[in-house]
C-alpha cells in the first residue's frame, strides 16, 4: 500500500495519539454512575483523571465515552419504555427519553455493552500511549463491537495513521464526525476535520460494475463481489489492477494509475477466447493461390505446345521420308519444297514455347508454395478496451462576434 506523501500528517497525529492517557479512573467513574438516569441536560459525567500527565504542547485526549441511560428492555418492545395508557410519564421516564434524544449514539446500547466498550477503550488508550498502535487498534475495534461511539472511532483513526491505513482512517474519521461536536468536543471535532482533509489528499475513488452472471471481480488481488453487482469505495493513490474472471471467458485485466481525488469508473465486460482472437497474414490470402494457379496454367500451356510440337515434327519426318522415296537421288530438295522447312520451323517454335511454359509454370508453382508457407495465419489477441481511433473528420461549431458557423478538421 502506498505510504502517505505528506510527512506532516503522521507527526501531527502521532503527537495527538501519544497525548492520550490512561482512562481507567474514568471507566470506574462511569461504572459508578451506571444505574443513574440523566435528569438534566447540563449534567456532566465525572471528569477523567489521567494516569500520566500529557506533554503540555500536545493536544488534549479524546473525551471518554460516558454511559447512556439504561436501554429499553431486552425484549426489544419499543412500547415497553413508554408509560401505560392513561398515566402521565414519570420524571425518570422523561429524563430517560430526553437523554436518548440528546445522545443518539447511545440509543439501544445496553449498560453491559457500554461498560465493556469503556473497558476496551481505556485499554486501547493505554496501548496507544505506549506506541503499541496495532494492539491499540485491536482494542478500539473490540470496543466498537460493543458500542459504536464517535470518540472510539476518533481514537481508532489516530492509531491507524501510524499503521499506514489511510482508507480505514478516513472511514473512522467520517464515523467519528457523524454526530457533530457533541460526542467529542469542539477541539477534537475540528482536529478530525483537519485530519480528514489531509487524508483525502491520499485517496482516490473507484466505481466498478459487472453484469456477467457468475463473474468474480478483484481489485488489487482482493475479491470484491460476484456479478452482477457494483462496488464503490476509496483506494490509496497509485497504480491499481482490476481483474474480472468468469467460467468460459478470458480474464479481463485492466490497470490504471490514480491521483488524489481522481475517480476510476469501469464497466467490466468479459469475452470468450474466440471473440478476442484474430488472425493476420503477410499478404492477402489469395496471392499464393493466384500464383499457384498461374503456374499450373503455364505448365498446361507448355504441355499443350509440347504435344503440338511433337505432332508437327512427326508430320515433317513422314513427309521427308515420302519425298526421299519419290526421287532417284533418295533425297529432297528443300529449296524447291519450302513447305518442309516451314513445318520444321513450326515444330521447333512450338517446342521452344513448351520449354518456356514449363519453366515459367514451374517457377510460379514453386513461388506459390513458398508464399503459402510464408503467408500462414498468425493468431493474436485484441484489446477490447483499446481507445478508438480518432475520427477522420471532426466538426465543431465556431461562434464569432459577427458570424457563426462550423469548422471541420480532417485527420490524415
């Protein structure tokens, strides 16, 4: 977790925390008044006597939570605390209801829970006085399990700042200030407001939603909820990783760096492997096939020309043999019979064309095989959350003192 950027906050809060004194006498005083009702608004609980004197320059300790008037009967019947019909309420009943209205943080808290909270609270103060912040925080949380008194939340916040837990500290300060100055005092309330402002400078806001049923959403490795659902909360500033996982889907993973007071809003969507997989090739897929087809055609032309050349040559040989038999010299005069020379020339030409056809066709087929191998598809995954490309044309209104219109921007 990122530590506080401001060193002044821990020093100021540590001074306040170290000024807390032992509150065991206050617990005893509170316990002695455990069965008395509050009959007067201005009546104050016995003053706390510290076990050790705090440094003069340090802030005064948090007021000890004072026990409330006895809670309604444990059966939970609201009417049990009301006077019977036809009878005027007694002074005790009026005092009890008045005390409950003046101290709403004590409503519904039994005497036993109040005394248990005061005991744990005093132990926490003793621990924080000795700089045992982890154990002090545990004791304050134990006290809050019995009584969620704002003063206990305030002291918990002082312990948490030394444990580098700004999110938990912010939550404790908010609850400490929930009822205003009354449960603390003006000085402590103003300090809480100042601490809260300092802590806010170390926090950012996160809003995550996911609608894929059954998907689990994690923030920095901690599971938040199972979709469909939503999470809103605070995090410390810095880099944060969000992951959504669902059966049959590829994990969605996003990282974002947050500054103070910034908000990260994400609607997480899950995709299958098929939806995220694409193929790319070096060239259009038709090129190797076109080259192969051309090669086969040229081989076919070469074969056809070879066949015609052979046929023409056979005809030429037959005519030469016949001519030789018809003369006494057993030979043919090529000069007097030009048709024989033409046939021979035609056969030789066709033979040459056939050779060229074989050569070109063979080369084209070989090239097609190479291109097919080179052009085999390569699979890759796309980022479904990548920013969309800027539009080719953007239009914006333009307003001047004497005219108006639109300006178009073209992106190349």
